[in-house]
């Protein structure tokens, strides 16, 4: 039995929205009507105003839930199911509308929720998924004014052609199509005016947003975790840093047969405007209906990229929501949005390698326990058998534990939710002693997020064989047709490149 089956569906919705870093208590407090952002900068929504909006949503959500319980009490079983569905949809719509209009860090939490839990009803997940690329945009005049402030001229002068209507809008900025004067098709990401102030207002609330962590994980030191999340989100506000991150990945993956990263147009970019090569492809919602072969190829490319570059680039792109991927048949994917890139120290990558060695390669519970203790994840005086510690953490490595094809499905991700949030389960006592070092915050985010996407794809692969290709300490031979093409690409670049990848 999983946590999804034990928790009532209305409660499960609210819990699921909070999967990233246990922020259920925050999501419950949001509510406004859906309306486009017109001429009002995000900066107008200060900390007090945003807190008031959160509180109002909490009041409305509480009233709705009380009314729902009252109506449900005397309803038939069939009617109860109808009432549950109506409650779930209305709650998801409330959360989506509020986060879409608030922008900033709060909306980003909603984006994470939209792809992390495969246990949500389809209609609820569809509603939340609109945050991935269809959030309410700012008015065209406001976007044009922001470009002129940043680049010194209006977009109609800077570009040969400019589309004032954005084709994507998300948590920090929105994206417009344009043609440069030298006939390049580009995507122009424009940051919402004042969003930096809004993000900092949200992060000023980080203590209560992430306070739920202390309840479920008393052994956690929240300060380093909050500091890591704050640093990563603030990094995303500087498009110059994002451009630097993107150039790193562009240079490494240039001419790769399966992975593409759009070039940055430096002369049309600034701290709050980022212009890149325009990419085309299919969205994730379409890919889930492709053939099994195509879905498996897409998953293999996602795996190779998402767990890539830790050892060769000491960098990790940590924003795995579907709006950042454009898919083409044959496993070819264009990766977008490099605002949240974590740079790792050599010591951190060595730690990941040690954990993989003890968990996967040598199957050494006592050795794994020592590494976990040395990393500050578990205190040395915690009275748990080595096998219990090993078994609890094995979830994060389960797909690479065996040298055979494994299907990642909804039951796999449900078990992850169970281990993370079921404090009353068999690992509850252990959970209460665990800590999360900052280096693991982004890594585990993409691990959980990617597994959610793989569950949607019903992805099948010999993940251990692929991982052995990527780990520099195993250097396994190519294990798939895709791997052979990638090997030829590496050789064409003057020899085998340093292996890129890690499962950490």
C-alpha cells in the first residue's frame, strides 16, 4: 500500500502540490481570479500584499473543504466521487490561477508540483500543467518597455520582425519570437519587471514555506537547504548568468546527434533579456501518446542529459519540468532554460561516486552507511541497522541496481512519495534523523522530477548499462544504438570525450 492510497484524495491533491521540499502548507494559502498581467509591474506586489493573497486563499480553501466535507457526509458513494472530483478541480484551478499571476518563486513551486506526482487525477494534473508554459502573460507594451530599458531601443528597431504576443510565459519571464536583422529566427526571453523584488519577497518567507520540513524531518538543518534554494532562485534572475550557463552546455553538446542546446545571441541579451536561437519541436504532452519505441528513445535522451555533465563539466541543469524540453522523433531533444544550473566541487562529485560505488557496484551496506554519515546525511549515533539505511536510500538508485531492462511507472514514483512523506511508515524513525546537504537539493529535485516524467512515458531501459557508460569510474561500452552514434560523435571531436553523467 502506498501513501497515495492511504491519504484521502482531496488531501492528497494538496499534499501533491507540495512535493518539492514539503511546501504543502504554503500552497494551501493562495487564491485570486485569473486575469492577464497588464501594465502593472510585478514589483507592485510587495511582501505584505503577496502574504495577504496567500492568506485569502487559505481562508477560501478552508471554507471550500469544510463545505465539501459537509456535503459528502450524506451523499451516496457515486455522489461522493463526483463531489471529490469537483473539489479537486476547483482547488487546482485556484492554485493555478494564483501562482500564474503571482509569478516568482511561488509559481515555480507550482510548476514543480505539476510534474512530480503521477498519482493526481488527470484533470487536476492538466490544470496544474498549464503553469509549465501557459501562465498569464504581461502586456505587450510592458514587454517592449522592458526590452528598451535593457537593450537601449524598442524591439521593433532591434529586430527585423518582432511578435508582440509571447508564445510562452512562466515564473520569471515570457518568451517572444523575433527575426534578427541578419535573418536569424530567435526566441527572446523578457523578465517580468519587478519579478526580482517579488522573488525576494517570496524568499523572505522561506522560513515558513519550508518550515514543514522540520515537522517531517526533525533531524534536518533547514538553514543550508533554504540558503541553497534561495541562491539557486536568485541566480535565475540574472540572465547574464543563464547565458553563461547555456554557453557551457552549447559548447559541450555542439553537433551532438541527439541533444541540442540553442546558441545565445550575446549582442541582444542583457541581465533581464535573453535572446537565443529559436528551436522547434513537440511538447511533452504530445510525446506521451507516441509509440513505445519513441517514448523509450525520448527517455534515454533525457536520462543521458539530465544525469550528465557532473563529472565532465562539474555542472548540473536542475530544472526538469516538461516546458524546458522540445522533442523530435528518434530521441532528439532540444533543452531550454539554463537558469537553474548547479556547479559542483570536485569533493561533491567524489561523494556521488562513493555513494554509487557502495550502493550499486559493491552492494556494501556498511560502507554506504559510513559514506552517508561522513556526508552529514545521518548522524553517527543513529541506532539503525546498516541494512535499513541501505534499503531506505536504495529507492534513489533502484533503476540502476540491476543490469536488465526496467520499466519506470506510477508505482515507482508512488513509492518515492511514500518514502519521502510517510512519517508513520516503516522508515519513519529513520526519516526523522536525516539531514539534506545543500549539494543534494538540486540533484534530488531532478531525480524525483525526472522519475515523474518517466512514469508518464512508461519508460523502459537498461538504466544501469547506460549509467555505466556515463560514470567515469566504470567507463562501460556503448549499450544501445543511440550510444554507438554518440560514440562516433565523440570520436569525430578528436577522440573520446570525458564521460558525462551520474546517478546521484
